[in-house]
């Protein structure tokens, strides 16, 4: 558009400088037509060039906006990823801590339960030891009583045998005495008769 505008301006200036003679009206008409044609073509070319320039600018804006939008989307995605990553890290830490606390509580509960069971077993073992000691004492007492009973049985047997011997001896002696007394009485009778 600049060259066309410059050409029209040059022709106009050329005509005004050298002047147009009165007899050559066709040159002035030609100049007016050229000036008008140049003006119209310049105006049209301006519009075309403006549209092309606008399209080029729009293309540039589109590409720059596209790259800017891509960059912004990438930034947003990075930001989202960092937020999600931070959230998941925090969630993972919280879950790990809760799991550790739960494990500690469970282990503490199991340890307490094991301690109680150990204490109960110790008490039971102590009770069994005491009972076995009591049983051994009772066994000794029973064996002592058995020995004493055996001694008493032997002594009682000997005492009974001795008593039976004495009783049989006494019975034998009393039977002898009776037989002797029954044998003696008639003699005394006979003796008393003689007297």
C-alpha cells in the first residue's frame, strides 16, 4: 500500500509542479482518474492488508495464547500434582502413625495379657508347689502314722497274745485248781469223818 500511495502522491505532485496547460484537459482528467483510482486501490489494499495483518496478529495471538494456555495448564497440573502429592504424603504419614499407634496399643494389650497370664501361672505353680509340699508332709505323716500303727498293731498283738496266754494260763490254773479242789474236798470230807 505504501508504494501505491507514494506513486499517486508523486504523480499529483508532478502535475502540480509542472502545471497542466489549459488545452490538455485530458491530462488533468487522467490525473484525477489516476488519483481517484490510486486512492480507491490504496483504500482497498489497506483493508486487505489490515485483514491480513489482523489474521496474522490473530494467528500470533492464537499461537501465543495456545503456548501460554499450555504453559498454564502444565503449571496447574504441576500445582495439582504437588497438592495431591502433599495431601497423599500427609495422609500416608497419618495412616502410618495411626497404624503404629494401633500396633503399639495391640502389642501393649498383648504384653499386659501375657504378663497377667504369667502372673497367674506363677501363682498356680506356687500353689501347686505348696500343695506338693503339703502332700509330701501328709505322706510323711501318713507313713509315720502307718509305722506307728504297725508298731501299735505289733504291740497290741503281743499284748493280746500275752493276755491270751495269761488268760489261758489263768483258766488252766483255775481249772486245775477246781479239779484239785474238787479232788480235795472229798478227802477233807473223809478227813473230817475220821476226826
